[in-house]
């Protein structure tokens, strides 16, 4: 019985946390994707170790970011790694990433 209550408590906590995140407009999946961008673009896109060589993407226009991401995905823009990263996402996922970075503070 205790084991059942523990599993039930964990499930209730998970639902509460996901509901809370949704209520705050937090897209937890896009935060996971954005974390991999931090190695080059810095935390939340605000600038990384090679600042200047790699652009700050936080606070940039969503439409411009999305256009660039789609151009990388299609092979229209070349970079060291961006064209490879972009190919791993659907257009909708790239749109969510663009929205996320556009909402960040540089």
C-alpha cells in the first residue's frame, strides 16, 4: 500500500509541476533544446565564450531567427555546425526555438 501511495504521490507531483509550467507559459521542451545551444551562444543565447565570432541570439527578432534557422536547415546558409544542428529539428521546433531566444534578454 505504501508503494502505491508513493507512486501516486510522484504522479501527482509530476502533473502539478507540468500544470504549473504550462500555466506560466514555460515550454520545458524548448528549454532542453536551447540548453544545447548554450555551448556556443551562451546561456539563453546571451553570448558565449567566442562572443563576437558567434552571434548573440537572445532578444533577436523571432522572424529573422526563424528565417536563418530554416536557411541553415535547407543548406542555403553554411556555418561550422549550425546547418547540421538545424537539420535535426522540424520547422515547428525551429519556430519554437526562435520564439524562445527572441524572448530572452541579451
